[in-house]
């Protein structure tokens, strides 16, 4: 689950900042120490643009695959979106 959040955040950094995405990707791959095919799957599956609102449904669907006891309901998704968006907004304010 941590890998999913970290990969999602890296895509945000790539979208919003001028960084070398290949270098960032390779560093993250080393840090996470995932099998190459698993890392590549998550990296491509979780790719998202900088459009507003960011398509958190991708992140939600991957998390639901891991957290089997949390129902995939509209209400749970909206709670997740609200909380996650607030945390990301606060993080970007700190980085600005």
C-alpha cells in the first residue's frame, strides 16, 4: 500500500514540478525494492495528469484491491477523496 501512495505522489511531483522523471522513477524503484514487473504495473496504472480534479478513482481502485474489508461504495470513495485531497493540498502548500 505504501508503494501505491509513493508512486502516486511521484506522479504528482512529475506533473507539477520540473524534474527528471526517469531519474525520479529509477530512484523510487530502488527505494521500494519491488519486482520490476510489479513496479512497472503500478507506475503505468497509477499515472495521472495534472487536471483538476485529479482522477483519484485510479488510486481508490488500487487501494480497494489491497484493502479487502473496506467496501467499494460511493460514500467511502467520497470520504477518501476529501481526506486525501486535503492532505495533498497541505503537502503542496509546504512545498511551495
